[in-house]
C-alpha cells in the first residue's frame, strides 16, 4: 500500500514538472524507534553493498515540509478533563517535515518514510503536540516461485487525516488497523501494525499464502473516565490460504485466519475465521474483491463463546494520476481501539485525481460501529473524513487548503465533534537525490 502511495505522489509531481524538557521527553519516547530504524538501515546498507555488479539498482531520496494553519475547535484544555463542551473555532498551526527513501532493483524493492509533526492549538491554555509517523514496505523475490512482503506502519498523530491528505494520499483498509482514532488533545498514544506475507507458487496458476502480523495501541495518558474505555490493546494474527487463477481476470481463494487480542485489564480473546472469496479485474485499472466466512470467538474471561462472521468487500481503481478506493468490512471478536472484545463494522471511501494539470483533489472518509460483546456492553460509532485541494505553484512549491471532520458517539468520555479548516504550503523535493548503481 505505501509503495503505491509513494509512487502516485512522485508521478503527480513529475507529471507537472518547545522547550528543552519537552524535547528531551520526546527524544526519550522515539529513541527506541530510531535505534530499530538505524539497525534496519545498517542491515540494508550492508545488503546493498554485497549486490552483484550486474544487478543495477535505482535509489531515490525525497523530502517535504508542510506548513499548515487554520481554525479548529480544540477538545481538551487539560489532560485531566473528563467532560466535553463544544468550543468555538480557534487558531492552530503545524509544521511537518518528512523524508522518503525508495529503491528498486532486480532482487527487491523498498519504500520507507518518516515524518515529524509539531502542532499548536491556541486556546486559553495553549496545547502543544509532538507526533511521529513511520512506514516501511519491503518486497523481494526470494526465488522464481517464492515472494516475500514486509510491511510496518507506526503513527502517534491523532491528526492523521490531515497529514495524509496534504500529501495527496487516501487512507485504505489494506491489512488490519484500529477503527477508533483518537482526537487531537493532550491524550497521547502510539499505534503500530506490522505484517509479513509469503507467497509460494505451487502450480502455474495456483499459489499458497502464509501471513503473520501484530498490532498494538498504547494509550500513554488516561483519566479515571477512560478506565475500561481507552485501554491498551495488543493483537497477533496468522493465516494460511490457497489461491487459484482459472482465467487472466479471475482469482478465487480459501483461507484460515486466526487472531489473538490481548487486553491488560480484560484477558485475551481468540477469533478463528474460515474465509472464501474471489478477486475479479473488471478493467485493466479496476479490481473488485470479496471475502467472507464464519467466525468462532473464545475469551479467557468468560465461558460465553460465540459464533459470528467476517467479511470484506473492496473496489479499487488505480492509475498513474488517480486513485479510487471503496471498502466495507465486518469482524467478529476483534479489537476496535476502545473497550475490548467487539464486533466491528467499518466502511470507507476515498479518491485522488487531477481535474486540471496543476490541481489535485484528495478525499478520504470512514465510518465505524463497534459493539462490545460479553460483560458490560459498549456500543460506539464514529465518522471521520476530509478533503484537500492543492495547486502546484512551481516544481518545488504546492499551495493547498481543506477541511476535516470527526465525530464519536456512544459514551460520555468519547463523545466528541471535531472540525477543522486550514490552508497549507508545502515545499517539495520528491527526488532531490536520484542515482543508479
């Protein structure tokens, strides 16, 4: 997913041409992540240095700085606030520098990006926020019949929608992600999802798929009203499946998937899913896929195990200068980001296109409903989305503006309505270093 996003953004561009203590605190938070990134980068550099001379490879490094300012109704004046009162629109601004690295060659492709964001919300008590995003995707042909894909997505920014839209990126549901997204406030959190997929061709038109992954949502600051609502969540998953392509445009698959969800205050749950589905290429750039099957959910806290179902429907259109993505899914016995064992429904729509040569429009929206199972029921729902219109003023400067909206209902400590209107200026150097070796 991230690889396609980065390539789309590069194609769009080429087609047209605190204080000391706070800094120390932030460094303490991200230092482990940076160490891991450094180790991985060192390993990749060592691997690249051992490539054979005939394996020509392309390396690209890009950077971007997004400056955003506008009006929003900040939600929290204090980290210990337990009630919500509608606020008038007040000024805010943010600065987000980011780096992207891509390499393509005979043995593997890799896309990696990192962004840091500083946001300030101007109220009687000024709210400052520091957040990070990091993505990496690695794809390799291990042999003629075996392919490996690795993916990791980390973010700690609650204004994730704006951060993506200013880069003309739409949010999709490829792989697991928590349905609930915290709103901008002093509530800090970390969210990470990692996945590894191995495809093994066992016949000219058939292949096996093995996948493992893990996710976590870590709420670092909670209040008394958050107990049982915003709880840390850890998820592990594994699956194995068989796919067959009887025709050039049609593929069917059967798959067994299991996920284990762990909640520090509520024990663990296990969800077994038997899935069958298909993927059909309607046009060269349009693909429809459907997958569904029964689920059986068990819990370490209760003997009330139950049957449910899981299903996903996707429609994707992807071209060089445009994208469209529509999806809907249901999962039984899963994590939604709040509460614990829940049945979760999620749907969304997004697109990015060019109505004129220098203009791009990006829109992304999603809605969810989470119904907690067993013990005390917690039924919540939420919607979020945004639109961003940008104009490429020159090769390196892009002007933009947009709006985002978010609403959550279902519990007094979650009921929020967040509105934001903004303008932006981006300084882009999508390929300031580009070389072949």
